């Protein structure tokens, strides 16, 4: 699956003709240099494309509408080099539908103390040109990202690069289609939700298929294709027989290979980018999909367990946002399982029955085949590993009935103190910020789920910006969190976002 599309971002400079052609010529040249240097920096994940200087209502409106219909354009960066009367932008902004970044910068880094005159002052007016533009965007209630600083600084380039990845998550959200294999786990609240409202808010299409329809696709996979994938597994991963007969073990692994191929072909044919399964409804499938789902997630598909379609969509979006990132450490669905409550060593063991993405792994990845008490099927094969250390974020998108809320918890991933030789699943272990007790209390107060979309690579700021663009509430749990203020934030969220 191709994760990273060749998106581009348009660079639009605001000005006006009050100071004559020479000024506009300089504006255009300065904009060209900025775009050229941004692209040459190697810091931006996508190309910036320079557009003509915007000085009239007609051109502004035309440019924004062209951006809307250009499938390769993922967003617009606006900078007002000189004073740009903001009423000229109203129609264009009203009709614009993609991510927007306001770059508050100026061409020169330092005031030219020895030569500055009124001509220079009139031409280089970002200090109040951007304020005029910012006032109008605020008055219109348009969500945008504001980045402040000199355009050639690493800090500004890093912020633009980060926003670009958020923009991809915003644009791609309307392309996410989730395939539900069977339904949600019975009587579980958090995996439910309003799919119609989700499509209105996020653009997601969430469709259900009878399990045996996809089981037919699995059954249609040839023995030769299955065996070829099994050979790939055996070349890539450690095989832990643990006393099982080698031929019998391999037959169990082959079931997962057949599921992986059949699921992927079905997803591609039907144009879905995320999938959910449920251990309680497996139909003609011989095993609960385990290794197969882990591999599909690693390829970029979103996944949610027990029918959790919100997590599946969020995993897909976060994988898109981090695609192509240098030194990426991985993104996966995870689930809170059990606690370590030893003072000074508190943390949460993260795992699932089978389906954790190997992109987050560190060290060897093994294939195990173990009985599963749920699902009433053959012993499923799965990939077993431990996750990386370092900071990450755990997110939970919940449906509160009158609105969605995105909970974003910064966490510190660690190694467990001792091996767990009898636990046949992939695991992660983390302590939520600001500390175990506060982090858990805040999560529960906010209504956070037990399934999360986790990433080492996507930041809390990026996910908060994504939520803002979607018009939903976001709450942060991090090192600045205290319960008294957090409760106030939740009450304010009810006032602002509640219906």
C-alpha cells in the first residue's frame, strides 16, 4: 500500500498595488527566494509551490478555488509581505476548504539600521500586513495554523514541516474508508459511535460486511501464493516452536498467510484503508486474524479490535501523517491491559490478544502459535516482540453522544524490568504523563477508551491541530496537567462543543 502521495503546498503572498510596480517586483522576487530555499532545505516533507502575488479580490478567489479542486494541493501557506487589505480576501476564504497556514515572517531577518528609509518601511510591512489578514481570518472563524519567525530559521521550517503532516491527516481523513468485518463486541460501549456523524465531521465511510463474504476471499487464495508468503515469514522472523510439531506449526502459520493475502486483496478491490474484526464473529475463518492483521497494519492499514472503527480510522490517519518520516519509530493500535503499581515503577502494560503493529518493535520479532481462549477457533499465529523506548502519544477518539472528543496523552515508553516468557503477545509499557496517578485519573475523567491509536512519531500538537481543523474538542494530558484545571477544561469543553 502506498502511504505517501505526492502532495504539494501552495505559497500565496499578499500585497497591493499602492506602492507601484517596483515594489510588486520585489515582493515576487522575495517570495520566489523563500520558496526556493524552503524546498532546498531538505526539512520539508512536501514541495512548496509559488503562486502569483495576490492583490485583487478576483485573483484571490480564483486561486483558492483552484486549490480546492487541485487533488495534489494539500494546503495553502499565506504570507502578507506588504499591507494587504483583508476585505479582498473574504470571498476566497469563504470558499476555501483545505488546511491553511499563516506564516508570519518577513524577508529580512534584521532591521537594516544604516539604510532603512520610508520606501523600505512601506514595502516590508509584514508586521502589520499579517495582522490585518489575521484579524479577518479570526473574524470569519476560520481555523488555521500560525507560525511566527524568520522563514530561514530551522525552528520555523520544522514547524512548517510538522503542520504539513497535520494537513495530510486533514485532507486524507475524507478518503478513509473502514471495512467492518462483522459488528462490535456485544454490550461494549466505547467501540460504538455515530457513524453518520463521523462521516459528517471527518469524512470517514464506515461499512459492514458479513464475515463469510471476506472468508470467501480468503478461501480463494491459492496454495502457491500462501506458501510463498509463509516462506517470506520464515525468512524474516524467528520461529518459536516451543515444543510444537514443526509441520503442524507451519500449517497454523499458513492460515494467517492466507488471511493476510485474502484480506488485502478484498481491501484493495473494495477500496478500504482500514479494517476491524471481532473475535466473537469469525464465520468460516479458521483463526482469529493475528499475524495477518499485524502485517497489514505495518503496510499502512488502520486497525481496530472488537469492531472499534474509530481506532481503526485514527491509526490509518496517524500512519499517513508519519509516512516517509526519517527515523520513524512506529504507530499502532494498543490496549491498556494491566498495571505495575510498585512505587517509583508505575506504568501500564500495553498489548492485545494478537494485533499489535510490528512498526513499533525493537529487537527480534518472533512467530508464536498459542491457544486463544476467545473465538473458538484454531490456535492463531502471531508476531511477538517488545516495543521501543521513548516519548509517544496515546490518543482516544470518543463519542459523547452530543459530540466527539479527542483525548491526547503524552506517555513515556519504557522497558519492563523482567522478561515475560509466558505472555505470547507483543507488548509495550509506558507511564502516562505527568505521572501515573494523575494521568490515569485525567484519562478516566475525560472518558478515554481502553483501545488507543498510539504513535512515537506524531505529536500532541499535530493531533490537536487535526482536531481543531475537524471542529471537535481536544483535551491534552501531559506534564502540565493538574486535575483541578483539567476538570475546568472539561467543563469549558462542554460549554463550547456540547449541543
